[in-house]
C-alpha cells in the first residue's frame, strides 16, 4: 500500500456501516471533542476486530487520516495514536509520522525540481502538465522524470513520457 496516496475517504467505509458496533457517531459527531479523543474511542471499538483483514485495513486508513490531520494534534497526541495503532494491528513496519512527512517532502521537492527544470528549459508549463506531475507520488518515477526533464528535447517529449 502506498501510504502517500492513501487517504481516509469515508465513502470507502460503507461496508462497515452495517456493523452496529462501529462508532459512526464518533466520526460524524458535531460535538466538541478533541481529535485524539475521537481517535481513541474509534480505536478502542475496533481493537476486538483487529485480526480481521477488513478492519486492519480500516485501522490503516484511520492512520492515514491521522497523518492528514496531524497539524491539528499535539506531538504527544500523534505519537500516542501512532503507538496505539501499532499495538492494535501489530504492524511495526508501518511508517512513522516523521517518515511519512519526510517522504512527502521528498515528493514535493522532486515535483518542484521537475517543474523548475521544465520552465527553465521550455518556458511556461501548462497547468495540466503541472497537475500530472504533482499527482505522482512514486519517488523512483519522480527521479526518472527529473533526469528526463533535463534531457528531453521538448515539452511534448516529456508529456509523452508522463503517459
């Protein structure tokens, strides 16, 4: 699973809606609770089901959601949630919050480098091409595209390689 491209789309959780044990009210509640306390309640509810592959995947998606909302958490809260998720699913290979942000930074830097090289060599780059490059999260592919951006003879040649 590529964690950089993962998110926590609630529509992907539809198959869990029918489970009366799952605390949907915690996700959709408008009550003033901290993000950490909401995650704690959800994780506590999911823990008994953590050996079920579907629920393990749900817990991993919850981790992706935590990552996407980490700026709303204190460092301590984020670490506690990360530790709790690792314990529940027993996945000690799960990337840490720091690893995820380092990888995101690498991706962003590569995307910016590619676009800067293309702009320097060929002038303005279309928004569509910018979006196509920005949608790539595979670092190996981005490194190859960085080299290609420096070697290609035209934007059309680069665009062809994007496909």
